[in-house]
C-alpha cells in the first residue's frame, strides 16, 4: 500500500491552478485554498483585501508511486509566468504571487533544481522569480471555489483566456502540448 504525499503550488488565481493537475493518474485531489498568512481560516474576501498575508494556492494530494513530484513541478511551471513575482497575468499583488511550498527536504531540492534547469534552458529572457518556501498551514477555500472549472466552465474559460494566461501558455509551452 502506497503512502500519499502533498504538493503545494501558488500560481495566481487558484481557479486556473486546479484543472492542470486534476486529470493526471496518481493525483488524488487538488484543493484550492490559502497559505502563508497570519489569519486563521481566512475568507476569500479577507485574502482579496490583501492584509492577511495569504497567497492563493493549490494543495495536491498525490500517489508518488504513480506520479512523481518532479512531474508535478513540470506541470506547475507550464501554468505560470515564472518571471513575474508581482502576481500572475490579470491578477496582481502578493496574494497572487507564484511560489512553490515544499513539504520536505527532497521536495525543496527538487524544486530548486527544477528552477535552475528552467533558468538554464533560456526559455525565458528574464530571470525566474518564483519563490521556494517551506509549506505552512493550508486553508481550503470556500466550496464555491473548488473545481470551479467544472462548476462554471464558461466563466472559467473566459477568465483563462481574457486574463492572458492561455495565450502566454500557448506562446511559451506549445512545444510541450500543454492542454490546460
């Protein structure tokens, strides 16, 4: 019997960070939520005001016997603009900053190595600015935010396109056949 592991990533609006991970074999669950702040059980409204210190993120429970943490890192990098640490696409501010929150030393090492490899690949002209930090308390977002791409597919698709995310992914990752 395998033991499940956790991975936590922030990449702007958490709505757009659930779907890319949701369809892989070995991914048990993807929960939208908040991490890194100083308020217990924050609400979406509190986080949006920007004074709780939280970042919108996703917490992924996965079976490392079926999908590796390295594979999850590859998926993560292909969902964001790794050169923008001030937010992502249409969403600006600390609550939308990109970050990798590692759960153990191995994840930390793999995250750092993947960041170095991406920088050395020269895929991006500007430096990679994604923060790599220890995971702290994660609070699931309100139920209406969970699996938003399934509950509100038309709104999700419009947002994914109009925010600039879809075009960016297509321009920078089309060679990876990314279909998020």
